[in-house]
C-alpha cells in the first residue's frame, strides 16, 4: 500500500511535467501502474546507442495454451524475424487483468472476459523488432475471428471473439504500459541477435 502511494506520487509528478521517474522505480510493482501511464525512456544497446527497435506484448490466452498452440504462435514470430526478449507462463490475477484491460471494464463482455482470462494459465511474451507492434497486430488478425483473414493467428486458429487465442498490444503507448505491467525489468533480456543485420537495415 505504501509502495502504491509512493509510485502514484512519482507518476503524478511525471504527468505534471516533473522529471521522468527512474525506470527501476517503475518496474516491479505492477499494481501501481496506471492506465495510460507513459513508459520510461528507451533502453540502451550494448554499443551505448538508444534502442530504436520497438517492443510489444504478446499473450497466448488460456484457450491457446489449452489447445497447445504456444509453439506454433512462437514460431510465427520467430520466423518473421522478431527477437524474443521475455517469456513466462503464469495464472493471471484479476488485479493485473483489470489493469491490462482497464479501457474495457465497463463493456458488457468484461465479466466473462475476466473469467475466461483467469481460468487457466497464459503464456506472456515480449517481442522486439522493426515495427513489431503494427506487424504483430496484422499477424494476429481481427479481434473477431469471423472477420480475421486466413493466415493470421486468429484467422487460422479461432472462430469466436470470446476465444481468440492471443493478445497483441495495439500502440506504442499501450505496448510500453503493458510490458511494464506484466514484466519486471530484470525479466527482459537485452541480447544481440546474430542475424539482426541480415533481417533489418538499422
Ligand atoms: N472481447 C470479447 N467480446 C467482444 C469484444 C472483445 O470477448 O465483443 C474480448 C476479446 O478476447 C478481445 C479482448 O476482449 O481480444 C480485448 O478487446 P479489444 O477490443 O482490445 O481487441 P483486441 O485488441 O484483443 O483485438
Ligand atoms: Mg486491445
């Protein structure tokens, strides 16, 4: 509770034009992160230059885990050329989920979404690469699988909006907020991928 108050004060100062809070303070206390909170400054690569690559949060939802689709979903992101920088399996709490879906809490489907998402484990990942946020939304497909194109994850593996297999962040701000919500700083690895200069000119 004390930590929550301290973090809320820090974030309030940040929003009202104060100095940016240290990243170490933002990590580690997911419950204190607010909806719409701006993420900390970009990480630096081993060369000391700012990271230009985007990161996004991908969640294999309970139906995807139950149907043993985790491997196929990971494979799609790997073969596209993106770099996996964080991965874990967990049973998500209602608290975390309500923050993750903070813009949806008033929707009529929210109670069943909450029930479904907390009903079984999920696999949550952070993927990094050139325009990974936009590209992964395209790879995941339309929210409603009935409208999702074949070739997308939802278009290939699902048929109903309430069981659409996977989550992908939908914007830069959303991705930064969600990554900080689900992962602590030391759970993300900054590693050099050997094929990086072959798959991308940056
Ligand atoms: N959802 C649902 N019923 C709806 C709309 C959405 O159960 O009518 C669920 C679905 O699991 C969806 C999630 O709520 O993936 C989040 O909705 P959003 O509009 O953010 O879609 P997404 O970003 O996942 O494509
Ligand atoms: Mg969404």
